[in-house]
C-alpha cells in the first residue's frame, strides 16, 4: 500500500475492530486514530450498528471521526448528517410483518439515531438495551414510527442460518439484504450498502478510489472492498469474502501502525 496516498480509512467493527465478541475497541486504537487525524487521514467506522452505539466506542476521538452507520444508510461526520437513504415505507411495513410472522425472530427497526423495538421476549430487550447498548425506543406499533426506516433487521436467536434463505429471497430485487452476524440479517433500501456509502463519501469529499482503504471480515463488507483501492480482509474471514480483498491482516491496529510508520517517515 502507498501510505502517503491514503486519505480515507474505513473499518468494520464486529469481527474486525471488535474481535472475539468484544464490545470495546482496544486501548491501542485511540492514539492511532489521533495520529491519522494529524496526518490528514479520515478514520471511519463502518458498521450495521447505529450512530450513538458506534460513537460511544471511540471516546475522545469520537468527534473527529466519520461514521457509516446502519450498513450504509446513514453517514455522519463530526456529528453532522452527510447523507441518509431511507427505505420505502410500504416495503418497510411489509418486511416488519414478515419478520414478526416467524415465531422465534425479532425485529429491529432503525431510525437515524434510534432503534425501535417491540420485543417478543425480555431476553431480546435485555440484549439490545444492556449488551449491545443501543439507544432504543419501545413502541406498540413498529409500522408507525415517527421517522424514516433506514434499516430493518432480523434477529434470530437460534442462528440466522435457520431463516436466512427465506429472508434473503423474500424481498429480492426490492430491498438490499445481507447477513451481518451469526444471528442477524439486515435490510436497507435497494442498492444501499457500505460500498454505496463509500462512493457517496468519495463524491462529497473528492477522494479517489486509490486514496481509500477498508478493513472488513464479512459478507456485508464485500461492496466496501469493491469501492476502495486497498481492501484489507481479516485472517479469520471465510474464503468467499477473502477473494474480494487484496491484503490480509490479523489485527487492524498493527496494520494502521505500519501504515502510519510509512507516512510519518
């Protein structure tokens, strides 16, 4: 990689920056992000997570970062909305009904900065509120919230492999769908993903593809890899994801350290 040409670095969270189920970024990451800022490089968290959840992870550097949230539906930089692509309301309601109709599955409806829940079980509420630590709003009717649907997610506690074939095909060609974790599948507006978000950022910030780098590990990172000149995959990723990357790492922080050493020298 030509470190001196890099202007933008995006990283997935779960399975990439957050390894082995971790819910906090490493202590080594924060000073690296500071050094990237000093070098004029934007560091971007790119995730299916909501903005407040992502922001809390980065402490003192949170204000200086960019965020691709909700799998590309929301882009925020320095706490200001850069871009948002909501889902068609009628389609969103149809998806909510389909998820609700599967007995073990729960729905997560995402607005710009809030998650809306009508939990079937206490365990799901506890997970989203106390473990994932999303900003949540409990509602009686998910089909009539007071803002746009930016993402609608399926949570299958038995494992998304048990229902993914149904959900991947149910709205094919009408909504973007991807498996985003062992128990999760996400829907966004058709054509919206982390890669489309990076293309929007490149247009707004006047970045060339060759000036952009991305770290990822899962299927919902493939479009992101295709949108940057330097795609870096995690070593534990499955072969089908790895084939879309040029570089491989077992630690984002080590790779950032090497990149910064090249730039600073």
